[in-house]
C-alpha cells in the first residue's frame, strides 16, 4: 500500500513538472515572464520535493 501512495505522489509531481514545462513553451515568450515562471516553478518543485521527503520519512 505504501508503494502505491509513493507512486501516486511521484506521478503527481512529474505531471506538475511536465505541465509547467508545457505551459512555459506554449505561453507568451516574453523573457521577463518566462524568467519569473522558471523561478516560481523551481520553488514549487523544491517544495514538492521536500513534501515527498517528509511523507517518505513518516512512512518509515
């Protein structure tokens, strides 16, 4: 059961990353907006990574 939860969380994270990348590529190509979006996406991915680490620590 723990593996299915971990797989679901990993799938959600990968989906968010792919969605953010697709949004960046399809959106307006203004450098300023792209730079802000990359920065925000990086922050979000770091927070999701920390969340996954915390969840995996609690499952141990």
